């Protein structure tokens, strides 16, 4: 990400919004020592320029019944554009996939997947990943404890 076009006040504004996207312009004003109207103009400019991509609510995964976080490494059978594209299309359709990263090294992809329980994990792997033509190998790990999650960018 290029840094041209933002100053120290923009950085402070971005850092504050990264921690709490619901801050009003008046609240931002107090935190970064600019007027509320200046904060509003800066926020709009940063949104329109793509520095702020979107706003999200962080939901309580466990209260919503998703008891397991699973890290799944996937290796493709063949390494060509069609296989990668087909696999990416599959991943985009699966709401259980919270994150998907293409990697260098031994494995091709690392997925962060939520499931309700072990049966849900088994179904996910056996019903979606293993039958896919592009997939050669799948390895799963269950997260025992989350030490840090959703950390913001170091502004």
C-alpha cells in the first residue's frame, strides 16, 4: 500500500477507526485533535480513495454455534491456472471459509475454517475439499486456543 496522500492525522484517524469503526466524527475529533467537520471530510476522502475498504461487525463465533476453528492446508494435484481458478471458485462459495491464502512452499493454500463441531469439520473436508478434482492432499489442524485475533495494521 502506498503511503503517499496521507498525513499523521489520517494515520491517527485510520488507527482509531480500525479499533472502532462506529466512532462518530465528534468522537474522532476528540481522539485526533481535529474538528469534527475536518474528520468527516478526511473520513470520506479516505473511503473514496480506498484506504478504508469497508466496515464490519465482529460477531461472537461461539455464541453463534461455531465451536471449532480449523486451519486446513491444501495441496493441488496439478499446478496450472485452471486448477487454481476452480479451487478459488469452490472456496469463494463456502461460507465456512473465513480466510484463504495462496502460499509458497510445500502446500498451496491455507484455509481458516469454522465449523460447529468435529462432525462438521469431517463433512467439510469429505464433502467439499477431497472430492474436488483440483485437490490432491488435505491436512487439518484444530485450533486449541486463540492468543491474538483480528489485530489491526501497525499504523
